[in-house]
């Protein structure tokens, strides 16, 4: 088990949902948490409920100047958990250009911007911990989620590339692939979501993974099998089943 006491962890996307829940878990474990998102009011509300040392740094991952300024304000850290993301449910037949662009820019390019400020510093020290949030949807293309699924596939691929490069260094890279978590994002769905998790339950999964040296964790486990095994289906069968 990792000794979290005195460690400084930057949580990007910590104003609600999984980020808020994970902040509570890390704070109770003894870590100092730096909370970031676009909403200062929401961050303050989260910070007020945490038992340990906490600070907030507002950040818009779609704005490179904002990312650079936030990274400078945060300073030296032991680890980062990147959770920022947006979601609107639509497929190619209902393509919304503005929403699709925002999903790509925040979910994937936003991650690139933040990693650009964090990774070089950790590499130079040969020390650090990076946790990237992808999704079960990243394993294969799904109907009705043309923007979100593509952005999360890119996110998973980036994490895999980083792990391949850094796995024999002092920088630990991990990726989490959650299923449905009850948040303001999944509240937009008008369909039944199997194995829907509460944020606190998902945060425990993430924290358990952070205490290991394993790279990837997909959960809930039973539900994740559907997506992981789908990679091995031929296209003709996969699209017939998943459409």
C-alpha cells in the first residue's frame, strides 16, 4: 500500500462526480490535493468538505495559456489524475459540429495540453505518477457516441504510448477505464445504463488501482468483459450485435 501522507496530487476535473469523490479518498488517505476545473465556486465547495490540506487552481483545459498558468501555480507535484471531460450523446446521423469539436478539444487535446506541462518535469526528475481517465467505450467504436467514444479511444492510445515509453523509468503511468458513473454527464443519457456506479464506488476502484503497479484497470469487471472481448469479434458480427 502506498504511503500517501504528504504527497501532492493535482486532480484536473475535480469539481464534481468521480473527481470530487476521488479528492475525498486521497485527502482522507493523507495526501495534499490540488483541485482544478473551470468553476471556482464548485471547487471551493469541494475543498471545504475535505479533511486534509487542499488548494484550488482554476483551469480551462481548452485554453493553452490557462493550462500553462495553472501548472506554474500548482508547482511541484508527486502525481496527477486527469479527469476533465465533457459529453453529449449523438451519433453521425445527428452530428453536432460544435459539440463534437468541444468533446475532442476538451477530452483529448485538453489532456495533451496538460500532459505537455507535467510530463517533461516528471521525466527530468525521473519521478512521478500519472493517472489518465479513459472509458470502456474506448475499446471499440459504438453507435450514438461519435464524439465521446473517439475522444476516449485517443485518450487510451495516448496512455498506452506514454506507458510504453516510461515503464522502465521512475514515472508511473496508469489508465482507468470506467463504465457508467452517475454524474451530470450520464444524466444526459435517455437509456438504461448497465452496472451504473455511484462516484464514491468508482473512486474506490481508482484508488485501489493507484496503489498498484499495474497499468490498466477497466471496471466494473463483469461489464468490462463485454467491451474487452468485443475487440476480438470480426467486424460483421460486432456491428450486427452492437448496433
